[in-house]
């Protein structure tokens, strides 16, 4: 990667980490505060769903806004919304305001991610650079998912008069409100790219015209398969671990091994980008995931489950940069933001609905059965991934 691209990319990654860490910290602290205030697990579940729900409805409008206005204006509005959401939670730490904060920080993070991804994709000059820049950019959420909850937890435990006291939560939310401001510090010096105007006679910005393209439908289907696998592992593993009598710390360690492996593979991918073909990586990941889901419930010990978790993290962690690279190659340049919004909308809709489906299926066929059914579906969907081929955008 050239120096002209690497320095701006580093600033954008830092900005991405800061606004995503704001949401991740609020997402950890808000449910914890709600539980301390006596709210039920069902109420906490609704609160958590709100972080993804906003992105379902805002993703497409946010993508179109980024297509029209570029990078800085969408990020500026996102920073303002994330700051306001976290600051409101600090000022008024009651359940209705926590729900509003979830909506605001979740929606702001999604909108900022779309603008950042669109800008980075347009700045890349070749398919190899696309794979490189999206591999680097995808490290941001992995880092922020550690930074946000960790720093919020420190504030909750150490900034109050007593451990877990209300002043500690206020301090945590106040710190989370500062992080989006750091995002603007990193992004504000980025040079806007020239606007892209659609060719005369090009279709208007309607999502269904994108979905008419066979490659877009195929890509979104594959992305949904793999996103569902990520949700299955996050949602079902704690249940499987509980059935096996594993402690919470052991279950957390297994999930942590998955996250670390996903981050490590994204560090390695830029070094191999010139030798990788998107369809081959995605197909291999789907087949490997199907095999791991087949043997995961049969693992006899926590160590063996942890080994499977690492392999699964390597497999699923390799996919997002390839999906993003393909999306930018098959989508018209003037509709990159809209396509990113469509992808984000489908992922978050899945994250809202699939845990409910997994829970129902687990009650009917058992936790192991959920792994096996989803693994079989992903294995069958590998054929669709092999057919992904970049084509010249319209």
C-alpha cells in the first residue's frame, strides 16, 4: 500500500474505532445499569435490540446521504448524534433515556461506518488495494469492542463512591460521549474525493434496482449466511457451555479466543491480498465453517471447544474484507453508499431476528441441532459463493 493511502487510512481507522467504541461501551453499560435498577431480562433484551434496530431503518438513507455528500458531512452528523446519545445517558440515567441513547449511538455508528467504508473503497485504485484497505478497516470494530466495554467498566467500578454506584455509570457514559469527538478530530483533515455523478439515464436510487442485479443478490445471500454463523456462535455457545457445566469465565475465554482469531486473520490478510481471490476465500470460509459447526457440539472439553472457536474465528474473520471488496467491484460507483447501507440493513435485521429463531429452534431440536442445521445450510450455500465474480460497475 502506498504512503499516500496508508496515512489517511490510519486516521480513518482511528476515527472508526472511537465512534464504534462509544456504542460498544454504552451497549455494555446501559443493560448493566438497567439490571441494577431492577428491570427484567426481557426489558434488557429490548434495550440491546435497539442498538441494531436503528441501523435497519437508517442504513439505506444513510448510504444515499453518503453518496450525495461524501465523507465529512455524514460523519459530522453521526458524531453529533453519538455524542448526544451518550451525554443524555450521563445526564439522565433512567431506562427510557437509555433506550433513546441506544437508538442514537447505534444509528450514528452505522451511518459513520457506511461513510467511512464508502470513502475507503473509493480511495483504493485496484482490487488488491480494496482487499488491503478493507482488511485494515475491519480491525477497527474488533479493537473498539475491547476498548469501549473495558474503559466503561473501569469507570463504573472506580469512578463511583462504591463499586457499581450511579456516579460510576454517569462517568462511563460521559467518557463514551467524548469518544465521538475524537472521531471528528481524526476525520476532519481527510480530503474529500471528487463526487461521482450517475450516467444519464441511470436508474434512480431505489434499492430494488440494486437487488435486480444477480451478483448483488448472490453477495447479500452469502453475507447473510456468514453473518448468521457469527450470530449462532455468539448466541448458542453460552447455552452449550452452560449445558456442559462450564464456568462463565471459561465461556468468555472461548468467545474471546474467537474474537482474537478474527482480528489476527485481518492483520494477515493485507500481506496476502495480491494472492487471494475473493470468491475462493469466501467459499473456503463457508466450507470450513460448515465442517466446524458439524464437529463443534461433539467436542468433549473446553480446550477442544476453544480450538474450534479459534479456527472458526480465522474462518469467519477472513470474510468481511472480501465481501466489501466484491461489493465495491460489482456496484455502480455513484451507488456505493446505498449498497453498503443495504448490506448493513440486512445484517442488523438478521441480528434482531435470528437470536429469536435460534432460541425457538434450540428448544425444539436442541443446541447441537442448531449448529448442525446452520452448518448444513452454510455448506450448501458455498456454491453461491463460488459463483461470485467481479464485474465492471455500470
